[in-house]
C-alpha cells in the first residue's frame, strides 16, 4: 500500500480516537476497517506512533511551519474531585456500606 494508504489509515485512527467509534463502525472513506486496525496495531507494537510526533515536529520546525508560541491561562483551570473522593472511614451512600 502506498503513502496515500498510510495517510488514510492515520486519518482513520485519529477519527476513531476522537469519536470513540468501534473499529467496525469506521467510516468507509477510511477504507476497510481491518486495514486501518492492522496498521494501528503494527505501528503500536513497533513504536511508530511514539516516533511520529518528534519527527513531524522536527520536519515542520525545520521548514519554519510551526508557531512555537504558547499561551497558558491558569486562571480558568479548575480541578475538582468527586463528592465521595474525600470520604474516608464514613458511610458511603453509593455503596451502601462503610469504607472503614
């Protein structure tokens, strides 16, 4: 399969990760789901997925096609625990028994 196949397979994997669809429900535009699945499994096993981001960043950075400016707004970040996360040693209503 040529480069067009690999790109289509990568797009299929990205689509699946973003939407959460089952392999068998992958859109036809990505080709047979089995082909996309097999490439994903092969690339997961041989480390290709881990090598891709640094390789793409290096290639695109060398061609000056990446804007490396990053803006972080820490004022809007909130981390909250579930209401029962702090319950220790008390009756847990959802479980119906003591956690102690």
